[in-house]
């Protein structure tokens, strides 16, 4: 059986960070995800998906994302229920995120594009929280993230075979 959810959308409000009685961080947020088709009036609609993330990634989401931030969520769908104050059974369906990708910079000078705050087994991870300076040195000195640093150079690029990953 498989239960996998991958979403890309914008946060509808700032994440809500809380702590369990045992001190475990948990963040809740809602992601607005555009539908791939338009309605009868030609307008594009969106789905509003409740998401939850736990532990250190929850703190990172609360610290680095805000209302309107573009984020990618990888996780699983979960349905739970509880009795409200009136004794009525309430059902909640949400995405339990394994990882959240920050898909745009916080500001014009930010270098946070594409940072993975979850359990990426391929080495992503929040570079700053792991004590590495790599996250602070990427693309240093460039004003645009889509600009090719070699576009106007005109010189051949000398790369040794030892630098190639294959």
C-alpha cells in the first residue's frame, strides 16, 4: 500500500508553532494549491490543504516561512477524529509532512531557495542549522537567481576529470 502526497503551493497564513507537553515542536499551516483547470467562468480555483510537521523541521518552517511563501511539501495523508466541546465527533484530514522545501528566497538578498527542512536522505537539510557555512556562500555576489554566471564570459571552462561526479 502507498500513501504519498507531494504539494506545491503558498501558505495562507503564518505557520502556527506549538509544543507538546513533552516539549516536541509541531507546526500547522495551510497550503493553497492551484488546480490545473479553470471553472466555467475561466477562473483558476485552489484547494486549501491543512499540513502539519514535527520536531526541528517544524521550528524551521515557523522561522523561515510566512503568509504567501511558496513551499513544497512531501508527506502522507492522515485522517483523525476527536470529540469537540459539545461532544460532537470532528474529523480532520491533513498532510503530515516529512519535509518542506522553501521554493523562493525570503527577500532579494536571501539565499534560502530550495532548502529542505525535513528528512531528505540525499543530503539536502538545513545547512545553517547543521553548522555549515555552505548555505551562506551559495551564489554570493549575484543579484539575480536566474542569471547565468558564465553567459558573457566567452572563455572555455576548465574542469578536471576529478571534479566530475560521474
